[in-house]
C-alpha cells in the first residue's frame, strides 16, 4: 500500500491510466482531478515503467517529490508532486514509528542500549507489512560493535497480522501484547524477549488528540530501585533533557571577558555557529560584533522562514539590539515578557516613550502609535539611520502580557490568536527579515513560541495529514540555541496549542464542506473576523456571546443585519476565567450560515481590540 495521495496545483491534467499489471498506484491530485500513475515492482526494484529504479517505494516517492525526476502526462504536461496525503497509522501505540528505515531503527536502539528494547515500523521493502526491531543481548558481528538488532517481519494478511505460523491477530497491538508475554523464537532457535518499548514522538497531525490523551494519562510505573516516575509528557521531556548533555558546541564569543556585560545570565550563551553577528562591529575591537541571539529555522528544504531568538535587552545592549533589527531587515518583534515580573527586571524598555523619539547608537527610533489588545500591546515604531533620515522602516512590536510569572497560560487560545496577528503582519512585508522573538533569557517562553509557530507553519504547508514531531522539533531548535523550551509545562503547552489549532482547522474544513466560503487564509485568520466569540470570552458571558453571534448570522442570512460601524456593541472583561474554543463557535456557522454567502467582518458583532 502506497502511503500518500499527492495534492497538486495543476488543473489541465486528466486521468493517466497505464494498462500494465502492477500492485501499486500513485494518485496525485491535480486541481479537482486525480491522476493515477502505476508503479511497477518487478521483485527486484520499483520504477515507473522505464524511469529511474529504486530499492524502496519511499525512495521513489522522495526522488520525484524532490524535483529530481519529471513526471509527464501523455500530452507532455508536467505533473509536479508536492505534499503527500498520508493515510492513518495502523495503531496509535507509541511504540509504532511509521516510516523508519532499518539502519535508523538500529541507531535509535543502540543509543538506548537496553536489551529487550523494541519498536515497530513500516516495511519499506514491502508496503503493507511491518517490522519489529528488537535490541538483543548478543553482540553484533558488524563493525559497529554494538548489540545485535533483530528485525522480525510482521505480515498483514486479510487485515490480520502474523509473524508466521498459525497465530493470527486482529490488530498490531494484540500481536505485540501476545509476544511481550511469550517472546519470539527466531529461525536460529534464539529467543527474543520484548521488555520495554522505544516510544516514538512522531504523530500524524490529524491524530494528535489521541496522542495527547495518551500522554495525559500520567501513569506511574515501577522502575529500578523501587522509585516511581511519571509517564507521558514528563517521560518525553525527560528524554529530551538527557539529549541536551550530548550537545557540545562552542560558545567562545559569549564567554569572552569583553562580552560578559552583554549577557543577562552568565551561563546562557549563544552557540557560535548560529549566533547573530553585528555588521557594525569593528574588526579591531574584540566583541564589538556580539549580541546574545541565534538564528532558528526548520531544517527542511524549501522552508525559508527564519527566526532570531535572543535575550531581553540590558541597558548595555539596547544599541546592539537596534543594530540587529536594522541589519536583519526585521519588521516584527515579539516580546513575551513584561519589563518587570515579581519585582525582577526582565527586560529594559528599548523603545521610546509614546509619541517620542530615542537615539540608539547609529539609529533613531520614533514611536508612531501604541494600543492595547486583549492579552497584548502593539507598538508601531519607525527606525532610520542618523545619517540617512529619509531611509525609514516601520517596525511592529508585539508584547504578550498574559504569560503568568510562573508556569504557562491556562489555555493556548490567546497565544494562537497572538501568533496569528504577528504572522499576518509579517506577511504584509514582502522582503521582511526574520522575526525577532525574546523573553528575558531568550530560551523558555521564546523557545515555546518558536516551536509552536514552526509546527503550525508545517501543518499549514503540508496539511493536516502530515507527520509532526514536537520532541524532535525542540531538539532541532536546541541545536541552534541552547535550552530552548525549559520546562515540562512548556513542553505540554506546545502539544495543547498544536492540538487546539488542529481541532479548529478540522472544524474549518467541515465548514468548507458545507459550502461556506470564508475570506482569508487559514482558520486563525477567521479569528480576526469573529474575535468576539472565538477567544477570551468569560464563561459567564459565553451564552450571551453565542446568542449575539447566532442572531447576527441569522440576520445576515435574511439580509436584515446592519452593522454599526462606530459603536462598541459589547464589552468583554479582562478577568478571564476560561475561553470559548474556536471549533465550538464555528459549529454555529455550520448550522446557521447560508452556503452561498461569504462570512465577512461586517456580519459579526464588533468590538475594539
């Protein structure tokens, strides 16, 4: 079974039947049509009847997806493969790793180095079957010198599973439970015992609700020494923490005596290989090109989005900060802390007073406007070089004010709304440089925001059926800036934010299936149009808000609704005790909105941000 239906942008390609016997069919979606391409498996290799030859199906798909090969219709039209539409995993069990090669499975098990550790993965040589990989007690005969990994084929026959013989099981989970109790005898007569699973953190985005429920069951289990440890989120985060000790990267620039006064915390320093280097630095002055900040980006081809994660400004680094803003062509700054929290200075105000100006090194920054929104403050500023006053850039500064002094926000809706506003503004500037994101140390809240945005960006690009891996994404950003995402609470918050985004997106898709056309791109753009009901509504005001929404939608349907452009028709208290989830509000549209109307800003009750 080929795992993937490819979504395309082309609209002129019709069905391409190839009347040659083959067990596999490629189904690229082209506009509203689906093109079928047969894939040949001779028993020796996979190919597209005369094209390049591959050992595995996944290698063939990756080759053509990466634009190395060209697929053409009979009329010569190019078929471009972009994003696979993944089918559901056969199980939600965390020992299932999906698309994982044998060598990579061995690498994971060797790193754990605990005999009896096992995982299950797809068979790359025979799609539809699976492989149980187990670390044994025996030493490997290979040059690696590690323990031998046994790869046991699990065959799927008539939707039932077996490792051979007469025993058949209805599900993979049933098969695994059986052999965890009994063990498996290899052809050589050696018994392989399944002791502890190697859990995967990869999950199909559409199935993240199952993963969150599983992780939320913080079961206690006995381990060596009769100590008890939590499972779930703690277990995943703890594994991430253990990987941190293996990262050995230079931080020499931050450790220089000349730069000590530029670090808010003496041990939180940028990696040299990803640090931001100030172009205004004098090569004859040691440390003059230093600022405590790093570039962060997804390590995926074709993903241009870059972030700068940095510490909150000190009095000694304000000029350097604005130098970074100018040289990087940054237009959006995200600040996730207050200037002072619990009596402790978290960040020096590096912006001018309202309607004032401030000279910062080689530049002058002028305040244009400042306004409060729910949960955050928006400042608009202009920056220009002192010697080029006609060269002016507008900077948007978003300060999130609802992150508690300790822990994380109670619910992720406010952060998701905030990120929508931030990204919407970033998209307005065609040639904008990286968003600068900072808190105080530039690793905890900053890392949380960066990872949430990265995961959502992946989902927006590849769709709800893509695979995501929150733990590995955090590991990736930690390889670029040390310590990103500091606590288990932040780790869990990322999961919950992604879950809420996906649930909202699913409901948005249901609305689209009803034929309701919605202006804008993505579910959280709709957020801006119906802000009053989709975010930070008091539980005591929920029924009132829903009533308002229902009434205005019904009036919009009948053509009676006349929006009052200048009035504030309702007020939502800042004393928030809960929130109305976006997907619940959108369900109202499913039942009340006419299918031939656009949901525009005018059809909703307005209130000032």
